[in-house]
């Protein structure tokens, strides 16, 4: 029994220290929980590569915090699309090396229209409720820096 407990403590110690070592080698965990691997940037000559510094999302702004589903008359079909159920999204991000950034969005409902740091989020066809958008940026090494999230509430009028 004593050996079993000692074995568990040793396994637990190495598992925890392994996680710390991976986190401290320059690449934080992404919000999705998957681990980023260190990414090398080419140097001026072979052997002079440097580790990439991850870009971070510093702000995500929604032009509205709630959207209202317009009331409809009895037996009137729900419109397929309504501009009233679109919200503008603007993301601000910083990259220490000034790399070109690709903006990535994860949403809990609806769809993203457009690309880049300014997009529209369509919540057409969704039921009333609260929905979340998370933005991350990729500088060619994956979405490894800080992400930001915002929520919006869809209300039935």
C-alpha cells in the first residue's frame, strides 16, 4: 500500500511539473485548452532563429449588447433574414513583432459575416437567449496568445 501511494505521488509530481515546464517555455495555453508549441521565427542566417512572441487580443467590441427579435403577426412567417439581428464586431489586437494577423472567431450561435478585425455577427434564426463570441489572433504560429469574449442577448419582443 505504501509503495502504491508513493508511486501516485511521484506520477502526480512529474505530471504537474511537466505542465509547468511546457507553459514556461514561451507559449501559453490557448483558451480552448489545447497546447501551443514554440514557434521559431527565421533569423538573418541559419542557426539565428528566435522564438515567436504570441499576439494578444486586447479588446473586442460589439455595437450592441442586446438584439430584439421583431414581433410578427399571427400566421406571418418568420423572415429568413433581418438586419435587426446583425451586430458589428470590432477586435483590437497587438503583436510584439508586428506580424500580419489573421482574426479567428468562435461563436455559440449564428454565423460570422466577413473577415478581419471588423466583421458582422448574424444572429438570424436563433432562439432568444445569450450567445458568446470569442476572438483570437494568429500570426502564423497559431492562436496562442490571449483571447477575449463578449456576450449578446437575443430577446423576443
